[in-house]
């Protein structure tokens, strides 16, 4: 079984289409999506229409929750842009998405960790910034989840780690945004260092073991950056064009 894993599209339709084309070329039995679908200064409504038509197994990320539930004046710029763009039918679709999903006996889909859509799984954020989490930290966050594979997103960092008990934790990285900075829970930044769209394929071999493969895909990131700039987000424009904050 080969499962293509998408996360953190953030309304970047050009990156999404490039990733879908790459998946068709490589082949996959299923495609799944780990949330943070639309928020950002790009093609919000168009991306929603593409995803609705695909009908992929999809969960909500923290940005879906925020767009649906937070007061407009408390939202960040990316969520406010999404709220202004989505139609009522697209909002209904967002409301239908679960926060986690058990894809099959082996695979669990979460956005952050099994207990929170805001908690980082494979990274730790402290007063010094963001670093790779230790196996002990990852194991504590995995808790008692009995899946052999736990798919997570949220941090935009492509990474995987196999725990001593055999569970494989996989973050496919972000389809749509390769760098950002945030002040919560401590000031930190994410920089993947190149603008390619990211996704992963997790594959179960004949022996029953699962493995992860990470991919980076070219697309017209300069056009995406130009759109972000036209929509008043020079921070996104630089991140999209370079992979750096």
C-alpha cells in the first residue's frame, strides 16, 4: 500500500496541482490531507473547490478551527483573508472535517499531535527557538495511540522518526509554504531553505513494515510570491520565493 500525504496547503493552488501531478507520475493507492488547507493570501476559494472535488480523506487543522470559530478581530491576516474569500458551501465543507481520522488499522491522521492541533509532534519550541524533538518527547506526544503510522503536519518541516516500539511518525512538510515565523509559544521561525512544494509517500512493504519517502516538487513559486505581494503580504512573498523568512 502506498499513501501520498499532503499537509499545510494554505491556499497555494499552483503548488497543490504540481504535487498532485507528481503523485500521479509516481503512483499511490490513496491520497490524504492533514489540514491547514486555505488560510493565506493566495487562491483560497479555488483551492477549496479543487479539494472538495477530489474528496480526499481530510482532517481539519488549527487554521480551519480558527476560521470557523474565532472572532474576526482576533484572527491573524491569513485567516482573515480566508474568511473573506470562502463561500457558504465551502464553509460547510470545512465544518464537516474531523480533527483526526483513523484511515485504516495501521494509519492515524492528526494535524499537530493526537491531543492537540497546535502541538508540534517532531519539533520542540522553547525559549531558544525551534529544534528537532527528542525521541522521548515524540514518544510522550504519541501517547497510547496504537497506530503503526501516525501522520502529522502543522510545523511545515518534512521529517520522520521511528520510535523504539516501532511506531513511525511522519510529517510530509508543507505543500504551500516553506518558511514562516511565529511568536507562539515562543518566538521562532521555520525555514526549509528552498521553495519547492513538499509531500510524502508512506509505503507498507510485503513484510508489513512501513517506510516514508519525502519529495520536493517544482512549481511556479515566483507567480505565487507575486500574488502574495499583490494581496499585501511581502512576508509570504519572500517565503514563497526563497524558502526563507
